[in-house]
C-alpha cells in the first residue's frame, strides 16, 4: 500500500482499533500465478501480489457509472450480495442502483486482473464506466510515469501504461477507452486536511508533470449493449521485467529492445480484454480452476473454500505466504506476507492427511512444497526464520541468530520448532506417498541433514536447547518445541530412509519422550510451558 492510500484509509477509519491497516476480513480474493487481488465488499480492489510475485499492481481501484455530469460510485451504493461462483476464484459483487442493478465480476487470469461490469434493468442511455486506478509499480508512488497509447487497444480505443523501473502495468477495456488521463497526487497537507475520500480528484490536470509523472489514472469506457444488458470488461495486466540489468556483449542489444516488448505487451493486454467480453466468458475461464473435491465429502463447501485459500496464497515456487499483507507499514505487526517454515510444514501435513482421508488429488501441491523445502534448506541442515515465498530468499525477520552466529556459537534467538516441523512433514510424506526415485533421494538427503541439525541442538535430556518460542515473544526451553522434536524423530524412525538414521531417530525419540515426561505436572495434570528453576511457568 502506498503512503497516500494508507493515509486515506487512516482518515476513513479513524477511531477504529487498527486504522493504519488495510482490513481484509470482509470481501473476497481472486488470484492466479502469483497475482492476488482483494475485492472489498463495496467493490474496491487492492492488489496483494507483491509477496508472491514482486508485482505492485493496482494499489486501489474505485469504479462508478457516469451519465451526464455525475458519477455514481459503486462504494456509495448498497451492496446486495458478494459471492464466489461455485468453488472457483471468480468473485461476483452486486449493487442496487435503483432502476438498474450493477454486477461486478473479478477474476485473475495468469498475470491479468479482469473486472467485468454488467448493468441490468434500465440504466441511463449514455452510461459509461469510470475507473480510478492508483497503481504502485515496484511498490512505489513517486517517480512513476504513465503513457496513453492511442489507437493501440481494442477497437483502437487506447491502452494506458503505468511504469517505474521493472514493473509495467497495462490497462484497457474490451470496448475501448473513451477517455484516459493522469491525476495529480494529493499533497500530504491535502491528505491530512481532507475528511472525504478524495479519490479521484475533480477535473483534469493539464501540466505535464502532474498528468504524466503520476501512478494515478482515471479512465472511461463505453458499455456494449446486449439485449437489456450493458457490459464492459476492464483488463489490468502487470508485467515485471526480470532480465539482467547488466547484460553485456551480444546479449545487450536483445535485452534493451524496450519498444518491441512494449508493443507485444500492449497487444497481449488488448487481446485478453477482447477475449472476455461477457460474464459467461469469465465463468468459462474460471471453470476447472476450483478444487477437485469429491461430491460426497463431508462439509464439501468448507473443504473447497479451504483449498481455494491455499491455492491463492501459494507462489509459483510452491511456498505459501502466511497471509495477504494487511499491515504494509508494519504499524501493528512485523508483517505477514512471508513464508514461515513452521506454517508451511503444518499446512502441508494437514493437506497430506486430508488428501488420504478424503481422496483429494493433492500430489502436485505436496511435491511443490517438498521441493521448496529442499531448495531452501541451509548448509547446516536448518531453515531461516522466514523467507520470500517467490524466491525462498531470507526475508526481514527477528529470529535469525543461527545465521548471525554461523561462524560462532549461535544465540538463542532462533525458532527450533521450525526445522523440526519440516522434518516431520518430509518424513511423513516419504512414508505415505509413492514418490519417484529422484524425489526420494533428494528428500532423504534433506531429512538426513536436518536430523543432524536437530541432534546438534538437543541437550542431554533429549529436548532442544534454549531458543525462541513459536509465539515469538519469549526465550527458554519450551515444551512445545520439545514436542516438535519428538514428532520429528518419531516420523523419521517410521520413514523408509537409511536404516542407521532410523535407529538413531528412534533412540532420540525415546529420550525426548522421557524429557517430556519430566515436564508433566501431576497436580494440575498439565505440562509445564518451559523448563524453569524459579517457578512452574
């Protein structure tokens, strides 16, 4: 989220418990191939893709219907219903506009977010869709440019391009754009002094710097009449240039063909917009994107919803983020748009169990998770605190003592339950899944290296050394972490891995079990939270 968007949200939600956050507890999500888009209950759109694919996309999209001089913004109307189309990620939001109803469909297809709008009933004869976009290419709001490519889009109606350094966002409509222009960014004093929404501004800005060096654009597009229905599709495509910036020699010329690339990208977004001119086209595109859940599965709709959520949160690498980033300025948290190995392994274990119990076809997802673990394991056999989901590289965190002390004795600020949870999943997968031989060898190597790390960090009582707890708020020798070690050792002892490793893991499991028995408090019939000489904790 950009600073100006954050300040606007803060102004609108002043007095609430967490006004600096971008609330996503209401609304719905759609996504595909690293794009993740939140559609609010009022139809406003916010791109959450950066954690999954480095795409900033549309920081905010606000839509309305213009007829004559006025604009009826969707977020000023009554939302009558918002729902998914079956098990698919196609989101439909419906509004009551009096003499007519508005139906908004949102779906991400690959790297393109499609928003289809239909007017049903008796809309104004001269109605057009108006859309105000606040883009954030490369997650920035300054030094951003925009271009309006006339005669380049559907029916030669034009394509808008908003760009910074590596990301280029392209926008067009299935019926062509009747108008497109940049909007001057509001100044900080304006943001702090205005109580209304203020997006977009009234009127157009003619000065070059204000209209071209801005990520905010406003477009209008006509509706296409089909019987009593007026319809139009907006297509927003985000492209990140991942080519090396320092190409030399013969490759340098090929790497700098910016004009050729731009033309291809304009043609691509134009073709996508015209390929989905009505809601049935979006339904067809979404069909088959939902999870394959047996019809007789208990609570089938809940299972399908859970699997859709897992799919939306998964990067192309196989890693999953903990949550869409709702606190982008870290005002109340350390951020959630990252992969924690504890979370990833726990979710994967649950998916493995469910796939067997319910007959789900989750082999592809489970192998992708296993591959992610194998690729991200460090040289000492453990894993970092948290990583970026798309690349597996270490993300900003506070529990990386093992990395900081790589050449000396590491401090206690690491979370040892994380590698233990990964070992438990990989060993269980190894035992319960029929894996190809090349997968078995790679996973066996990962397990062996990780178990060596668990052995090295185990004290004489069979439980792990002092570390940070899974709640990330204290240091000590926690019973929960010891239980994860026991689970990891027991899973390895049962897995079809090297016989000597199995025997060592079984012995370690017995010792860990004895250590946990010593933590049992018979008077309260509870385990102590952690080893403590001063109190029962």
